[in-house]
């Protein structure tokens, strides 16, 4: 038995839930449809280039959680999931997840996308552990902040190691799956790194190092 760590966006999903959530907020009048859409696109392009400032992005991405009443947020999330979820899950994701379940492995999704957006997606996938960027709360609800470190790049390792300690798990024989060169720290940390429908930068590294490359699309 081992641990199996899965990136979510563009790995188990055939798209980016964080980006799509931002667009859904624009389309449904929850945020400024022009300014928010432009920032959302700019940050996504920065992410793809490996140049994203995670603190600036989270200030942007978590702002709607602070500014929108929780009842409205829950309704928006339900609409978002009903609109996108069934078509967003990669066709091969369930079989891969089932393979690890059948081995008796402990599975976790490890994602920079915040828990409010990702928790119901991960539940739908049948994975019991979620290691995500954690929005913080005050007496009135979400306060626009987040626990540190954010679950991004090298911060994923710190959050995974905290999770391992909490559940008294062993990392020996670990698997890590991702599509993105932003996850190179986590893939290098794992005993069995797997590139999933990789971006060009990750594909080049995987080829150079002889890593397994698969497609779930």
C-alpha cells in the first residue's frame, strides 16, 4: 500500500476548475464581468507560463468568497457544478482512481485551487482526502485570506508532509500525478512521478528523466 497524490486541474479534470469558476462568477453577475474576466485570464496565462504570483492570485480568487453572502456562494457553487462537473472529469480518471483503491492505497487530491471550489469535486471523484489551499474565516464567513503556505509549487510538499504527519502515513512508494511543470517539486518528491497529459515543459522533463507519461483524456 502507498499514497497516491493527484493534481486536480487538467489532470483528473479536463480543464481548470479555478479558471472556470471565475468565468462562471462573471457569467452570473457575481463579480464585475469585464474586470474580473480579464484578471482571471491574465492569472491563468501567468500560471501556464510558470510566472504566477500565488499571493496576488489568491487575493484575487478569494475576494468573491469574502464579498458574497454564503447562501449566494453555495447556490453559485451548486450551479457551477451542475453546469460543468460531469463533462469536466477526464474520461480515464475513474479507472486510475479505482486502480489505486484496489491496491489499498491512500489517495489524496493536492491542488492550489481553494477548498470551497474543490471539495465537492473531489467527493464526486470518490477520493477521501483533499489537500488544498484553505480559505480562512472570521465571525462573518470567509475573510478573503488563506492558511499558509498556499498549496502551490513547493508549498504542495509542505502541505503533503503536514497531512502525512496528521494521518501517520508513510511516503515510501508514493505516486504523484500532474499535468503541469508548476508541480515539478511534488513530482520530484514522489517515488513514482507520473506526467498526465503534460504541458510542453513537463513533457520535456518527463522524457529526459524517463518518467511515466499517461493520458486520461
